[in-house]
C-alpha cells in the first residue's frame, strides 16, 4: 500500500504478483532469448514440440539443458 501511496506503481505491481499463489506448472523465472536456427533444425524442434505436447521454448530448453548436462561440460 505504501508503494501505491508514493506513486510507485511498478513496485506495487511486483509486490502484488509476489503475494499471488503460483500456478502448479510454474517453472521459475525466465530470460527471454531470440534464436535463429537453420530451417531444418527449427522444423525438427517444432515437430518434437508437437509430438510431446510441449512448447517450442520448452523443447529448446530441454535440448540446451541436455547439452550442458553431458559429462565434461
């Protein structure tokens, strides 16, 4: 309430969002990236996303995670 009284709308919104219950599928904070994949690779990622019922971003995140999880990386 004090943030609103000061006119700090952004902080008030952040505080309100922090108090809301999280969705059951919430996976934490994300950093937005724009990627450009060769068309063939992008199609493969989209196909995998469709086959698994996941989003393009979720599949790409799993691929990147797998790459960095391999021994020696």
